C-alpha cells in the first residue's frame, strides 16, 4: 500500500474499498474486476483508490496480507482452549473449514494470487508454515506427537486442509459433511499420534 489513513473517516473509506475488493474480485476474478467496479461498489471516488494503492496488483497484495492475518487470528482463537496437540489439530482443521466456508470469495482470491501475484502467494504459505512448524516442533520435543520434520509435516497438513477445502467446500459450494471430518480426525491421529519413533 502507498499509505494508510489516520482518521476514522479515512479508515472507514479504506475498509469500504477492501470489502468491495473482496466481493468484486472474489466473484468476477482478478482479471475481469476493474478499479471502477470496485470504487462504484464501495461508493468512493476513483481517485481515492490511487491514494492508497499503486494499482490492482498492490491491492491484491494487501488483500492476501489481510487474508493471512484474519485466518491466523481466527485459527488462534478457535484452538486456544486445547492443550493437547492432536485435539488442537482436529479443532484447527474444523476452524479452517468453517472459515473457508464463511469466506469463500476470499479463498477464491487467494487462489487467484497464485497466478497473478506468486510472491505474495508464497509469502502467505511460508508465513503460515513457519508458525505451524514452531508449534509442531514443541509438541515433538515434548514427546506429545510422533517425531518428524516439523516443516515437512506443516506443509503436509496445510496441503491436506487446502485441497479438502477446494474439493468439499469451494467446488460444490457447500459446508463439509460429517464423514469428511471423521476421516480428517483419523488422518491426524495416524500422522501425529501413537508411539513416538526416532527419525
């Protein structure tokens, strides 16, 4: 972003732009969404867009940063009451699926970023994986879960969550069914639980 507003009014206008950007880009696609479409939906001037953003690419970067922040905040709050790592993982998967279902247009935007802004797309996943790996490493060191490479395990679990969200939420446009969650629980137990083994 070029600048951030300091006044409450300015922050409100920027939030309108962000909300409309999520709506328009998430439904029309990044290539077909114009700055004019976004500003008209937000009810703000064309010039205001360029006060905050250099171009649409700059906007997409900001949307992915927001996606990353909002998702991590939601997952943290959804798993904070769990002390056991395996139960935390199960709750985390459920929270992720819930978040995707409730923010499907935002999820669509993330997938668009892979094509249009690969660096910010990579940043999103590496940021998630770094934090995820740290939590898994602590659980491994305490003997709570099986020994493994925490970074590899983090990307494995993230990949599973991502593609299940695409197959069972994004493509059919519905929430996850109970049998899928049951399979997820079993998968987590197989990957992380049981007797710890040396690497």
